[in-house]
C-alpha cells in the first residue's frame, strides 16, 4: 500500500457537507482521502488534489470530477485560479510524510535504512539534506535542530556535525547517525527521529508552506466551508490550532473594549480528534495524529 490514510472516515465526514460542491485535497499521496471524498460527491461535485511528489502522480484517479495538480500546496490559490476556481466548499490537508516516502529507502526519510541524505518531497528542487548537513553554518544547523526538532542539546549536536564533516562529507543517513553513536542506546531512536524531522522540515520548508496554505485556504473557502487538517507533531498542530482559533500564527489578535476579537473560524470540535486504539493497532503511524476542523465564519 502506497499510504494508509489516517482518520479517513472522520476527516471526510467533517469535510464534505455539499455533494455538489468543490473540494480540495492538499496532500493526495496514495489517493485514499481523495477517493473517499469522491465517493461522497454527486456528478456535479469537483475535487482538486495537490501533490508535489512525482511518485504520487502514478496513483491518479480516472474520474471526470477529479483533477490532480503536481504542485506544493503552498501554491494552492494560484494553481486553482488557473482552473477557474476562486471559491471552494472544503479543504483537507493530511500533513507530514507518506508511508511510501518513509518506506522508499533511497528517499532518505527513514532512520531505519541507509540511504543518501536526501529527504526531498519534491525531487526536482535543489536543496536536500546533504547540502544542509555539509554546507550550513554551525549556528544555522543548531537553530534548525532546536526549532524543528525541539532538541535541547542542539548546539552540541551541531558542533559534532561540523567537526565530523571536516574529515569527510557526511553523505548518507547511516553516516549521520554514526556522528551521534556516543548517545546512550536507549535514547538513540528518539534523538535520531528528532534530528531527521528537523532536517526534513528545513529541506521542504514545511512550516512556511503550511502557513501559506492555511492563509490561502481561508481566502478561498466559502462562508460555512470546512478546513480539515491532520497533523503529526506539535509544531504543525500548534500552528493549525492557533490559526483556527484567531487567524494568527503568533501574537494576539486585537480585542474590543469587552475583550472580544473577530473570529475567522468556528471550531467543529473544541478538542482535537485522535485515532482510536484500534486504528493505531492497525497503523502505527496514526499514533501521533491530531485532526482539527474549522468552519469559516
């Protein structure tokens, strides 16, 4: 299976309220969410799906109501405009890395396989993990590890990387892991996962792309339209939670004399929806998923 979609029924239940409507799947992947959305639409309904990964194009759906756009979802608004679409009824985004990307060893996403330091979701872009590890300044690497991996010892780890690359370039995932072989074994898997997450986010500019997509999704949604986002780590979830709450990513909104502020979304549920224990048993990658849904006011 290319990708086992998380919270499939719940996310599409939240999303599709008008069978004749226009919907967007920002993260097509294996097409699981898109196929479920199409099953809820009438002959008049339309679905536009995005994916920047060339591998995902092989999963396209033969359906007159469906259009697959090979673009990063940060270009959501302009890409839809090309198709004459300026307003939609719902936007879905299932963030993070697909099962396929993790399982394809040569992509370099997984800590379990020895592979070139790549981690690009769009293999056509120039920036990859090898360039970051071997060419970024020590302070920049430390900041990436701290901000995107939430690693307290980020400066020490960055120093180790810079010291190691003086001897020879660090070119594979195993070579990167060996730089930190001194870390106690019981902590290694967690630290490796944090390091890989941080580098991957920098390679793909994931948080900046997410912010741009959320802002554009709000602009193109009709009043009453739904924004449904599934996130997999706290950095993503904090951005989504704050945006749905007050339309901002940082700071506080302006309030009137009564302390009220202009909301952009109404939350469908006050708390995030998480997968059931049964779904986690079937798909271990679901364990960190959080689903949030906003209704545009």
